[in-house]
């Protein structure tokens, strides 16, 4: 889900169809299985699923304490791993910090106030920060997995009127990087240095590495973190910006990150949500036309479309928000259950709903 590359072949889709049929049959057979009620056993059930699907780390924090921790398939707690698109969520908290610090007025500030060359473009001049980070700016979002430089990102055209259409891709985050670069230029501070000073250092989060372009961080997909460091980020969010009794970022700004848009109720500002299952979302058709025709014919939705329209599962908490990246990197935050969960892995058939159903409900489909 939410992979960096979205170029599927006919063969892959046909295989998907048969596997889906098998999965549905398996689910029907397993409907009478009694759910696991013991919490530790539920965690073990989820851990087994993660391991089977090339999992590397699985850590659960409840009530501020780690209650389950397992490293799998040769991985260890000391190792870091690429978050891929899980990196995108750092943009949201950086925006919240920048608003609190007075660098940005609010989430509805126009990007053209900073990227002034946009003022003469009818569509781009109307784009707000909220629309940029909710991926509803209408911009050509570029190719997943190949983010442009900040300078090149601002040159991408607008395809839709802002606020009307959701499209997933790296360009909006690189545009935000250019906004922050210009905001920070008088302070002689880089974007990454700002994030470290303003957020990471305050919670003891160590960034192992970050892919850079022209001296600035790749904001859609470049961060490398250990599971425990990513867990700290999730705990900060779960506690609405508070760390060791200190308010690192005002909660009123963070709460904005978990509001979906009209175009996509299940994507906030850099976080995936589980707020709606009504099937209503206006998702741009971004795949190869030939593949899209086959998807339409077989009535198969991409992972982005599926979650955008239906969330992660009707039986799962509605207040859950998720940072997700290629290779099945996941940070799940569930405030109502006081839970923060990190799962890192390699590319596999790992399914969020299956994993979360095991972890939270004690149910498995096989």
C-alpha cells in the first residue's frame, strides 16, 4: 500500500485477481474462528503475520511504555531503515511548528505569498498550504519514487483547480520544502536543521540518515530511522505535541493535521486516516491508461483509492492516523486506545487491515 512505484503489469493484476478470490474464500471459511482476547496473544498474532510478510521490526507502545517489541528476519533494534513515504508526515508537523513560530500565518496561507512567481498563474496562485499538504493542490505531482529538486518542483504545472482533486505524489512536499527554504533563508538555517532544532532534538529523536538534493532533505521519502526513534515521533503526536511535560508544538495546530478534505476524507495533512467508509473521494487517475482500463474493467482499485474511499476498516478505530511508506513501513497512532505502533519491513503482500485486525481485534482471515 502507498508504494513508491505504481506501474503495474497485466500479469500482476491478473495474479492479484486470483489471489483476491482465494483470500475471500479463506475469509469465509475463517468467519467462525473465535477472536483472541488476550492482549499479548493478539500482539503475537500480529507479529507472526508481520514476520511472514518480510517484517523487520514490530514495536507497540501503550500508556507511554513499550509492551511488545520484536525484530525479525535478521533485523535488530540498532538498525535504521528507510521510511520511504512515511517521511511525508514530518512535513505536517514541521508546518505546525512553523505556524507556531510565526514563519507561516496559518494553514490557509497562500503558497504564492512565498513562491511569488506563482502569482501570475491563475490556478497556482490560489493554492494554500492546507491544499498542498493534503495533496489537493491540483498540481502535477510527478513520479512516485523520483522527487524533483525544490527548484524544479515549483515549476510543475497545475492540472486541476485547487481543492477539487486528490492526487498522491512527491511534488507538493518538495514545493513545501522550497517554501520553508525561503522562509528560513534570513535565519541562515536549512530545512533539516530547522526540523532537528525545533522537533527532533527536543524529543531525543536521532535521524540515522536522510537523502539530500542540493543540500536540502528529500521531504517525500528520504528519512532513515530506527523503529524506536520513529516510535518517539508517534508518541509525540499521540500526546498532541507534549513531551516530558513540555508542549513542543501547540495541539491546536497538530489537530489540523488529522482533518480530511472534501476530495479525500481519509487523508489529512500528510497522514492517512480511517475516518470514513462511505466510498466518496475524488481521486485523480494517475496510472498508465492501459492499466487503468484493465483496472476499471475488473473493478480493481489501487491501494491509494481503496484507503481513500473506505479507510483501513469499519471495525477499526476512527481516530487512528497513519504514516505509511513503500516496503510496508507503518506508524499507526490510535489515541483512543493509547497506542503507538511501528512496523518496518520489506516489500511484500502485507495488508494493513489484516495486520490491524489481528493486533486490535484478535481476528485473522486464514
